[in-house]
C-alpha cells in the first residue's frame, strides 16, 4: 500500500476548502484541536482540580 504523497494531500485540501470555505478553515482546525485535547485528557484520566473551594468548614 503506497503512502500518501503531495498530490493526494493537495486533493484533500481542495475538497476541505470546497466544503468549509476559506474563512472557516481556521475555526474548524481550532475546534478539532480542542476536541482532540479534551479526548486525550479524558482517556488519560487527568482531570483539572478545582482552584479554590468555598466548602471549607468555618470555625
């Protein structure tokens, strides 16, 4: 099975531009990156800890 070369990548890029338009490619890329980042966090089990909690007992 041959690898993906420059002509194939060019064809895919043209199809993406036709589907999403030139103006939305940046937005789509950003959302895709955010989704991948959140997926990796979910798979690895790394969760953000709350910065400060107001549930501390008061004396």
